[in-house]
C-alpha cells in the first residue's frame, strides 16, 4: 500500500491465450483488434489505449481505445502488426480528470448554476497540463488557464472557452495518467504471410518420373515445377527424401516383409547412406536438391520438407548415439509399438532420456541444416508423439535464427492436443476436415475454428487427402466428390492442400474397409498418367487463381454461414479485411444428386442495395439478385458450386 | 532448459477467477469440485490430483482426479473446504509409467506375444518403487520384482502376477511423479455459512416504537427480536445509527429544507454528537447497543450495521481531518454532486487524495470498533463510489483480525462493476432482482448467476425491496405481488432480505412516477401497526421455516429451470449437495390472474420412479405425480405458489 493505486481496472482482454502464457499469431499487415472490459469506481470519464512495439524495443507506440458498449464497459482499439520480429501489446487505462470536469461544467452551466469555483478548478487542471508539455501548446494552455481564472471576465465567455473542443483535444492528449491501470504485457508471434495463405501440393519424388521404366528423382520434381505453377500451387511438400532403412523394411501395401526390389517407406529414415541430413541417392544429390530449391523460387513455389523425428534401425544415429533411444533390459534398442502392434522398422527417439539435451540440440542442427539449404517450410510428422516442451523450444530456436520458417503440425488426435501444439508455436495445423462432410459438421467445425479464440493461435491447413487418408466420401463419390472437396477446402480455409497426383486424377481405389490407398505411394514407386482423362486440373487451376485474385479467400475470418433451404447445400460469405472484396460460395455437398434452395441474405446487412450483382467466378456467368431470397440449383456435374463475387449492381 | 521439463500439461482449471488473480469463495463443509484439461504427448496413461491446504500451512492434502471425458482430456477431483482461514489448491499431473507399461503387457500377452523383456522392464519399475517406500510395502514390492524377473518361472504366472490389481494400487500410490506438471496455486476465501445462507430483515430503529407518541430507540428494536425470530429471520440490518448532521438536512420525502422537528436521513452521518463510532443519542447509548447485540444472539439473530463512508458537514472529521475531503479552489470542502444534482448534506471522502493512507486506516479502525462490539455483518452503502483497491485492502485487513466478518455490497450499477466488487472480497451482493419480473428475465438472470463462473465469487442477496426501491410490480400488484416476490426471493436465492415492516404489511404507496416510498422512513419517523390486517407474516414465517428445513434452499446451485407450458408460470428444481433433499417450486408470476400449465419433468432424469410423491410445503397437500407431464393451476390468492418437496412414492 505504499503507492497510490490506480482506480482503473482492465479485465477480459482479448485476444489473449491462456492468461498470456502463449502468444497470438499474426502476419505482417494484419490487424490486431484489442477488446477489454475497462472500468473504475464512480462515474468519472475514463480513457484507454493499446500500446504496441517490437519485443526488443523500448519505445511503445500507442493507439487509442474507444467505448463500444458503455453498459458493459467494453472498449476496443486496434493496431497493425508488422515485420517478422515478435511483438508485444499492452492495455492501459486512466481517469480523464479534465473530461470529467468538463462534463460537470457543461451540465451545471446548462442548469444555470454558479460555476465560478468550477472554472477555477478547470484553470488548475489546464495549468497543470501546461507544465507537462512544451513549446507553443504549453503557452496556449497557460493562456487558457489565465482566461478561465479571470474572475472579472464574463462567466458565459469563460464557460464557452472551457468547452472549446480544441482545449479538450489538447488536454486529453496530455492527460495526467498517473496512477495508471495496466494489464499484463501480451505477445504476438509474427510469421510470413505464407503461414496464413497458400495452396499446398504433396508429391512423392520417386513417383514423379515421366518414364515408367525408372523411378522419379529430384530432377523430375524440378521438371514438374512449371505444371505446378500453372495449377497455382504455392508450396510443394515432399515426403522424407532421406535414405530409407533396410531392416524390417515394409513391402507394398504395408506388407510385413519387403522383397529385394521394394523401396520401403520414406518415413523409415536412415541407412548406411546417411540420416536426416542426407539425401536418398536414388533421388539425387544435395546439389540436385539445391537446384530444385533455386528452380522452385523462379516459379514462386516454396519447397516444404518433412520433419519425421524417428530412425530406421540402420540410421547412423543408432550406432553413434544409442543414448538417444530407449533400451530394453538386455540393452537392445526398442522399436516403436502401440501394443499389440509393432513397428520394427522404426526406432523412436527418447526425448526424455538422460541424453535429452544433446538429442534436442542435434535435432535443432538438422533443421538448421535444411534452413541453410533454403528450406523455410517444414511439415512435421506426428508432433503429438514428442513432448510439447520440445516443440516450443525447437520452434523458438529456429525462429531466432530464421523468423520466416513455417511449421505445419501433422497431428490427428484429440482436440486439446491439437490446440496445444498450435499454442506451442506451430504455424499451421492439420485438421479433421477430411472427415467433416455434412452441412452440420462443416458449420460446427468451421464455427469452432473461426469464431472462438482458437483462430488467434491455430491456423488450419485443410488437406483434401493425404497418403494415409482417402476418405470414404472420396472413395464413393466419384469425380464430383473430388471437385466438391477441393472447392470446400480452398474456399473455407486460406491454407489448403492436396496430395497429388492421386487427387487431381480422382484416384479412389482403397484397400477394402480402410482409408488407405491401394498400392499406396508410401510403400512403392508409382507411375502416373498426368493428363489422364477425367482429371480436375482445370478446376484446380481456376480455383487457385480465384483465391489469388480475391483477398477474401486469403483470410479465415470473417466467415459467415448463410441460411439456404436445403440440407445438401452449404452457403457462406467471406469478406476481405478492408471490406472491398466480398464473395459468396454455394456448394452442393451431395456428389450424387442435384439440389436446389433459396439463399437468405438481407442485402442491407451487407451494405448492398436491394438489387445487386453476383458474378460466378467459376463459370463467368453474372446475375442480378433482388431482395432477401434468391434461388439456386446445383448439380454435381458439370460444376457443383457457385463462387460468386458480390458487387453493387 | 536445464531441468528435464514435464510432458504433462494442465489447462482450463476450474474454478479459477481471472487467472488466479482473485480467490473463489466457500463456506465450511462446501465442496470444491476442480476440473481441468490434462494431457501429454503420446498415449501414456496419466495420473493427476488436486492438492489443498490452509494458506499458512506447509503440508498439502491430496485428492485424486479422474477422467470424466477421455476424448476431451477432462479430469475432475474434489475436496471439502473447511475452517475460516483462507485455503489454497493446486492441480498436478504426471505420467503413470507403471500403468502404461501394464496396459502394454496386457495387450501383448492377450495377443500371445513374447513378453519376456517386458516383464524385466516391469521388474525394474517395481524395484524402483520399492526404493521410494518403507517397511512392509517395500518388502512386498521387492518380492514382486524378484518374481517378475525370475526368467525361469512360468511366463503366464509372471504375467498374472504383473497384472495383480493390488500391485497396480501400490504402484500408483507410489508413482515416480518426477518431472511433475503443475498448475498455478489458486486461493479460496473461507467465510462463515451465514455468508451463503440467511434471511435478512431491514429495520429503521426510530420507526420501531410501539408507542406513536415517541420515536423508536434501540431498546424498541431489542423488544422486537422475539417477533423477528418467530418470523425466521437470521440477520437484522439497521440503517446508520450514528448522529445525523443538521447542515442542509433533508426534510420528509427528500425535501430540500428540513423543519426544526425533522429527523433527517441517517446516511448524513455525523454531528457535534459524534461520527462513525458514535450512536445517535435519540436512539440510545453504546451500552444499549451492546445489550441489543447480546439479546440478538439469544434469539439466533445477527445484527448488521450500515457502513456508509461519507460525512455530513457537521461530522467531527470535517473539522479534525479536512485533508480527508476534496476542496474547492477557495479552500472550502466539496459536497457530493452528480451534476447538475447537488447533495449538500453529504461530504464524500477523498480516497485518492494525498492523505489517502491515513483515511484508509481510520476507516479500518471504525470497522474494527464495531467488530469489537460484536458486529460481524456490514451492509456497505454504495461501494461502487469508492476505489476497488480500497475495498480489497479493507476487507482483507478486517478478515485478518476477524475472519467471520461478512460484507454485503449495496451497489446498483453496471454488471462488470458489481462483479468486480465481489471479486475484491465482498461476501454478498445486492442484485437486479427487484427489476426482474417475467419468466424470461428471471430465467436469464438466474442462469447468469448460477450457471457461469460468477457463482464462484459472487453471492447474490435477493432483497424484495429497499428503502429506495418500491418496484412498480409491488406498487401495482397488490398483496399477491408481495407474496410472489417473497417466495421468488426466498426460494431462488439462499440469501434474501426484506425491508420491513413496509414489506410484510404490503405497503405500496409510492411517490408518483418514482420507486420511492411516500413518507419514506429514510427521512422521517414512522409508526407501524405491526399486526395490520392483510399482512403476510404467516407466509414469511412459513417460507423461512421451509428454508431452514430444506437444505436445497440453502445453496444457490444446482438450480434447474423446468419447462412449464405457461409464460406466467415459473418452475424450477433445487437439490441439496448430498442429493437427499429435492424441491420443486412453481410460481404464478401474475398477481392479477390464475394460470395453468403442464410441468415437464422426466422422472428418470431425477432418479425417480415413474410415480412419485410431491408434498406442498406451503399447504401441506400431497400428490402422486405420474410420468413426464403433470398439471398445475395457481391463482394469485390464496397462494400463488407450490413449494413441493419431492420424494419416492
């Protein structure tokens, strides 16, 4: 109780993750809208601001906060996040004595009361402010104070002078904020825009060969870059490209035993030819890889590598660093298992063993190795089987060296675990999207992702499929199912991906009763007819172009589901942050039948006149819509969706 | 990164107020149910507990937590709060290595796999546990370890031994918890049971005279104690009993100027006869007051005083401590105002002036003065016009001296302010109840008070009326309105109050267009016919007896609104914490007409058979109810409600 405490309380600051334990995430140029409940005893007028700065700097910038709901003491302010360095923000509030005094004076004067003493009080406040500023404003304030206290002058003139808005502005700008109410400092992780917006394409290099007589190599991947660029993809994600273990190697379709010609799963990393920093010689050399990176840049594509932190029994680490693995009582190293299942081709690391520190540092050096080779995007395999604290540490360490690195968490597990990995620093997260098919499922899931505070720290990456997930919907829905899922992923989420070429070729052949591809690329080399009839490459290219040309698709919020009178039709509106770009997507979720319905949009609610224009960016057709109800009908073919751009008629 | 971090994460701990900034509140014997989201990487089995202790003690007690929703990683534990000292609680979680190992062994053995190595691993775990315990259990564990590692024994026998539930119990109780996941320590303010449950009666001593020829005195209040006890009240709250100022004294009905015989408002505290520690001589002496306290105890009643922190211009403080007030530029002391309204009979304290520290300490001494005279309950006048930090400090200081003191906040202002005062330490709070009349209003308000985390720190006190609030509902609803509002207050809230005798006499005479009583006791002496026909004293006595006999009414939660097919009927179920007492209240909210409807209660949802008995504790009637729908009809008179006790038929 030695200092006079502030009367102002600041509560319920948003955004804030776990009482400030974790940062929120932003990309350069994005707004941070800060809301808080700010109040004090009595009825004094308060003022508040949000302060912000780069984490390392001393000087705060300041943005004023305004009351948005007086009855609930809700305030709002905003600032733009910028750069790639971490930022900090802070809410402060104080009693505005001059504004409070001015309000009282105004009421008393209006009631015809004697305000002689009040004017003298005001003069004292103005005089005190003059002492806090310099130069001309100080001089002007001192003059005002003198006039306010000129008891022989006309009282009405002095009241008018006291109520001069210019005086209020100058006084508010130079208020005595002491003692000030302060909330805890909150932090922002800044990441490159690609962390928010991008189209991913997953490709197995060994299946990239144009020649069915030999497996693909990195040079074949390089040759495919123009085609990928034409399709509009931003990120080319390669499954592990390291030497593959031979011990307990898996055969085609995950067979227990591989034949001598079988190539094995690239996730069984490491052989006598090297480990996590080596390249499988059958794919090429490190020089080939460097060339791929350079070529990809010329096509505006970033290469993403797979970070799979596990070893085959043949990995050099096993021999050189047995202390990084778990051991059986007989001293042998433990393979991975999920009893009674055994994964004898995989040795997991022991992240909490006695040698944990040297292991963690080694992994950091592996990531930095690839960063130095120009890799800025990592798709992390099964992060939920490694300790959270490891990821929090690793991502911070890498970002300190290279703040433009992006990490995608491939965790398919319980919601709290997926959310916590995002809190720990992953830039993006795999999601349950592949299993959300109905209108109710999609609406509920997207509401959770975009309307709750989850969107402050977790960025979804909607993959339509993965080497492990060929969903029942795709297995049974034919070509239309692929079109529908593509459009859903690409329009609902600013970041999405496909596992190609299976996806654009509408490959739907699964092992019976599973979500596994038959003859999966995971375990064998595949050769593709890249131009196979029935492919949906034109649609992919068009959708990716629409995403690039319409800012609304480059953000996950605001997303607004719109009523439409059919359980098989989903409709939603997205709007760019500046309000200039607005789109309406309507999708038929049923790949087997046409559906029709009326969309309900009150034009006034979107700031539109009663008649307005919608242009279907897929077909090029334009319609004038009238009033609140408008009719649509969508057949699964030739096009199961409208992507309307909305404009004034 | 020097210590091996725990893999276990603890999030979303409930109850928790503002990230632990404020304590939750409990009374002795109440449960603290602690919920948390607890998870780790991988699929290891976790264990968790909630620790609790008195704030001053070193040794924690421990209560296990259990999973309540595995898919969302939700855990729950509980302990009983006890005593009047502040308590602390803490959630901890760890990986249960033995249970994890045991689950794997069980699955492998069931699949017929070789478990030789696994049994040796288990032996190591058991051996390590033996080193952590003493005496017989250590011996037993060492024996088990020896058997598990006896490689020449039958493997099936060893597996059976490994899966022995007794071994699991002992291993879990002695698990290696290091490194442990720990949430922040949270605190509990402990308060006497009367902070939770009680019936308040407000009485102006000067209106307590049985003799219309002289004003009431403290001795008259003492004489009324048996009657109040017969009505079943627990707390007798007296408006300020201190000398009343003469300067700018208010006349009847808040008239600007008082006549020479006018007694003034007791809230204009202080005259030449004394201030906040003096007793108005026209009411009696300090000795009379002490006698009243003693007498009230014999009737099981506690006396509550009014803490109104303001002074009349005649208060001794004004002369002795001008530094505790605000001053005009001419040096005179500022009266209270809410421009353009002036309150010239009141000088507010300056809680943030340069002498704030000596003022705060003086107020503490005033409260302690009355505590030493046996007052343990304070109704605080307008706490929202004094700084929050002052209250937080004062209440802590008083509770340190006397932990059984209760503070009721009389703040009628915006919700965040009312909630924040409760967070700062007020035991109870006035509410918006007087203005919540319809089914929708009552349901919404009670849902906020009982179903959100507000109920962890804010205890409502439902006053039916106050000297300042004669609600339009009471003004226009006749006797039935008083009955309805009494039953609502007394059954919806464990703590409620009436301002008597106006309430039990159904006084409804207001100044036109206001909520003010005509000839309010605030400004003049009133003489009452305590037995006036039409009073509702019998109902009050019966309702208070029902509250004492039915534990369900002594808690605010759980409260469950029940569907009933009429907008004028409100129905709800309350259940005692031990589940033994269950009541169903049905009230006709319309004082002017009878209403009927069907109540929907699924008997099975309450653990009842299809036919069960309800006993109306108001009328004594018993009914057997069948199935889900049951019919009721309630006229405003003679009784607008059923208070059913539910029991098996």
